[in-house]
């Protein structure tokens, strides 16, 4: 068994790892994730490059969860020749059509904008893929529950375990030719609301482990929630709106959960709360149908009043007209909109109307990749460009890191501690600063040299 790393190897997007079991003509090839590269325009151009392998030669794909940096190139993979099964956990499979159709729509919209601005001698911009490419992906989907070891190819078994990151997120266990590979996917922190804690895994011959926050520890969640309530109170006193860029899957639902839990404490009834994302609205419906996967606390909140997804002042926008109408509101609105890194989607329109307002507040509740608008704002940019126009940043910017859906260094090390004996580790899904810090801790604690893998690198299992 051998793993070749082709994405999220030194960065946090574009997850893609090729596993080969056996040799020669009898080799079986399984792709773990096929995610979209996100970040700067230069980074995103890499999505158009040929795959570093023949898609038609793949036997199967396994996806860890439904975030677009893990599934966003699947339509391209299928269009370029992949015809095998795509394995996903049940809830992930339910989320995938929502995520991929939204991604395709964004690709089409970006190509249309570029074509409106292009010079006569420039070639026509083409989308990476379109909504017409998505149904072919869905036809190849095969769903699996958590905890069931399943033969997927001759001599190859697969089991999915709960990663506690978003609904349906998975730790992947793959057996073949007497070896066992474990891929952590994206691991959530213990105690994350709504979701159960990540499952423990005890045996592996090689571990592919995410390292997004390998160099830091999150604040205690109670302190983070208190900070969020304080920001809302300050924004109300300032007389402005609160903008929250949030991923449609996971973060948006968690925010609504905390609003329900602190409905009275934060005097939420005085606000108008907008979930300005048709995709997030559809995801809320999926969460509602999958509440059997919730943890015990979330089950209790789900049965209580108010229900997180039916807050009396919650408005889930369904079309562009409803979204544009929000921008006529100058105070008293909490606007949750995608994308989570402010590199596309409806949040950009709300930023255009609120960046110059000193009374407005912008709250980041998740990781911001290098090259994104979100990262520039977090880093203190005074001017930013949106759709070709420059905007002065006057609003107040907050980073609430303790709401991350990724576990921190402490959590990653604790999860690794369950393995016995300690397997070799390849650190993926992290920038080098985070990976180096985590590798140092693993080496000091256990004497294991963790590999900081690069695109094109291979490791034997």
C-alpha cells in the first residue's frame, strides 16, 4: 500500500490523496477526497490543471465530508473520465448535491463576471464545471453508515467513523494487502455543540492526520460564547449590524444553536436574524432530518423552545431580492452569510454596504486561508477590493477563534495518544507553521518523526 499526496499538503484546501494497493496490473487505486483549491486567484487557477493521475484508472473515491475543499473537484474528476463508485457517509451524501450545485453556480457566476470585464483580445473565461456536471457525480454515490466495515474492492475494506467536524464527517479506515491506513479527515473538538465527539481509533500502519491548528490551542468554549454575547451587546449599543461570514455546513447551524441556548441572556428577540444563504437553508433541513446523529445536549435543545432552526426572528432568504432587501437595514440585523472566508457569495454584497460604517461589526468564526479576503480583513487591511471597487474598512473586526470546527493542537495530540503502538504520521491539511509545531510535539512526546508531506510525495504503508 502506498499513498501519493496531491492536495492539502502544505496548505488547508484541495484535499486529495491517492492510495495504491498492490502493484502492476492488479493494483487497486482509491482516491481520498477530491477537494477544491481555495485562496488567492493564483491558487485557484490550480483547479484547472490536469489531475496528476489518470481519473479513468481510479477504482473508487472515498470522501471524508461535504465541505467543498474536500469534494469540490468531483464534477471535474467525473467529467475527465472517472466512472467508479464514490463512497460517503449517509449524511454527507445528503449534503453533497447542495454543496456541489452551489459550487457549480459560483463557478458559472465567476466566469460570467470575468467575461463582462474581459478585453476583446482576451479568451472567453470558462467555468471549472457547471450545474449540468453535478448529476453524474450523484449517480456514482454509494452511501455507508458509521462503524460498518465494508468490502469495496477485491481485498480492500473501508470503515467510516465519526470525526465530529460537521454532520456526516468521517475518519477513514482503509485495509488492503495486510496493511491499515487511517485518514483523520477534519477532526472536530471535543464538546462541539450538536455533534458527537470524534471517535477514537487505536491501530494504524500509517496515519494521515490534519494539522489546521497544529500550532495553537483554542480558547475555552465558554469564554468564546461569552465573547460572542459581548460583541452582540456592543453592536446593539453602537447601533449597527453584525456580519458573520460562515460556512453553510456546520458553522451556520452552530451559531443558530448558540442563539437558541442564549435567547434570553443575549436578548436575541430585539434583533432580526438573517441566514442569507439558500444553501444554508437547505442544509438546515438536512440537519433537521439527521438529528439522530446529534449529541445528547443538542437533542435536548432540539426538543426545547426556541428550536435553533425555528427562531421566531429568523429569516432564511430564498432569492436575490430578499438578500438585497437586507442591505436597506442599517442597524439591528445579524447577517449570517457565505462564504466563510469571504472569498465569494452573498457576504461580499453585505460587506460592500457595511465596510464603511463605524458602527457595524464583522465577526469571523472560522479559519481564514492565506489569500482570501477574510484573511486580509483579519490581518488588519484598511482598504479591500470587492468586484473591482476599493472600499475603506471602518467597521469593527472580531475573530472568535474558539468556535472552530477543527480541533486544536491539544486535541490533535490527545486523539493521537489513543493509538498503540504509535504509527508513523503524515501531516496534511495545514500550513507549514502549524505542521512544524505539531510535528515537534509528536516527536518530543513519542519519538515519532512526523512527515510534512508535499504535493507529489509518496509514502509506503
